C-alpha cells in the first residue's frame, strides 16, 4: 500500500455482524486513500473470521495481545500507534459512515492547516422507536448548537460542561495533533472521547461540517447505553476531566467557562 491519507481505527468486542457493517462503510469511502485497522479486544478473537472474509488489501485485523477488559481508550491508542495515515478516524464498531465522510472531513482539514480536528452531524438509527425519537431530538439540538459555535473556546466550553455536540465516530484529527495531546486518557472510565476532542480543540482549532457524516446505532447494548442515570463512572469521569482542566489551565478559566456556558452559550452545565 502506498501513501495513506486516512487511517480508520475500529476497536471491537464480540460484535461480528455490527463490525462487519462498520468496516464495509469505511471501505466504501470514495476518493480517499485509506487503511482500516480492526483491533479485536475479545480474548477469543471473535471477529477474526468476519473480518478476514472481507478480503480487502486496505483492511488489517489484529487481536489485542492483552484484552483491555472494556477500556476502548486503551485499544484506540494501540491502533493509533499502528496507523500510517496523515489523518485518524476512530470509528466505533456499531456505527456506520456516510460514503463520502472520510473524504470530506480530510478535505476540510487539508484546506485549514490551523485546525486540529473536524467533525460533522450524526444521524441516529435503531429498532427501539422511543429511544430513537429521543436520540433524534438530541442530535437535532446538537447540530443546532454546533452551527452556533464561534471559536475553539466555545467548543471547549460545550465539551467540558455538557451536553456535547459531537460523538467519537463523527470526528477526524490530524495524526500529529493526536500524538501531541497524548491520545485518549485511559484513566477516565467513560466519556474519554469527549476529553480527547476537548483537548485537541483547545490546543488547535476545529471545523464543523454542517451535514451528516455518520449513523449512530441506538438501543443496542453498549458501554454508554448500558449506563444507569446515576452510574458512578459518570461522576468519576467528569471529576477527572474537569480536574485535569483546572490543573492545566487554572481555576479562573474553568469558572469563566462555566459562567459563559450558562449565560452566553446557554447550555446545560454538568
């Protein structure tokens, strides 16, 4: 394989059918040179046969030597070390890309050298009608807020203080920006992707592409969907994320962002 524009990193755990759909959506991408790295986090390598059956030179399957025990941040960081593309896209194994998403996101970054990340809108899908309606309303509001953001600190305020306007599979970053920020924080038990994109946005800048780039599966069992409303991991995660921010950028900036979020941006504050 020659020069690679985009490396798509897909951690997977016992989702043979879903990961095959995610891989197929990435391989169907038009007008972009890419590689797809599938890292199987199951002890038995459950996705091996499904991935190998796809038989595409751009596709690589790897069974994690040490299963993470349900910590996708660990797996994504391992995938990033193996990636050769100028741009990185971390696709969840149950999500599906639009056919031109990788091309348009990478072209956005190509045209704006100061931006460290680009993201687009999300379309939810699923069989549970009630959950799907709630997710559709959530992502409509996310797109509205994303369109209104002006400058990187407004995105930082949104991601740091909730509700987030993006999901992991809707984002792309420059490889050097990912490496410079240290990758995903494996000490955060949940929402570590929000922390990553917040750090990249603050250190660089961002581009919002006001159109769908991926389809987000709702209703199926997953790390996020299985969380209860008062799950302790959420509180631990946000304490760590905001504590890191305070330590790095100061209490005054954190408090200013909270005031700004409540008054100017008018977003809910965690």
